[in-house]
């Protein structure tokens, strides 16, 4: 049965090494839960680096959709297909990945998620709703699946 293990310091580091790095990670068996998105992003980056992966998501990566995008609901898990191309739109570098998970057959993913979040804030502050909703609904905010906030995990079976 699912359980929650609480740890910090060396014990936590041992568990991260055991569950995510030394062995093949099983998304149905282990996730790191945190209080903030910043903590979840930091753990995800740490695990990506420890696994020898590029800093940004790549073709073949399992990712979690952070907010509704192109018919994908929040918390949907998808595997990114091949990166088809890169485009520059709305001041952002966007990567185009093939995806069988959406009707159009591709998803747009920002190369730099900090720039993406900033562009969303600027569009909202400027009340530029066409840009805001394009970025919100057509550009997918995807995250690594190793760590997530406790809030995001509610209702899931990890």
C-alpha cells in the first residue's frame, strides 16, 4: 500500500539516491512532496543533473502537465515525442515536440520556464488577453515528475 516517508538530511539524501538515481525510478512508487513549487523545481533539477540529463526536458522524457494546455488536463503525464523544431513567438523561444497525447499531434514547450512565467505576468498586467491566453492554453507548462507540491499531489495515488 502507498505510504508517506518523512526524512531530512542524510537519510533523505540516501532515499533520493536509492529511489531515483541508483535504481530505475518507478513513478508509481516514489515522488518527493514539497510545500513550494520552488522546492519541487530544485529537487527536479537536482535529480535531472544526478541522472546525467540535460537541464531542460528532452524527447522521451516523462513530464507532468502543470496547467491545462491543448486539451491536456493539469497533472496529465505524457512522454515527449521528438523535438521537431524551435520557433520564436511572443518573445519566447519555444520548442515543438511531437505528441500523440493531443489532437494536433504536437505541443509547444518553452525553452526557459522563467521567461515563460514572466511573459505570462507581463501579459496579465498589461491586460493583453490574447497573448495571455495564447501562452496559457497553447504553450504547455510541463515539469519533471520526480517532485511536486503537496497540493498538486492531492487526489493522486503516489
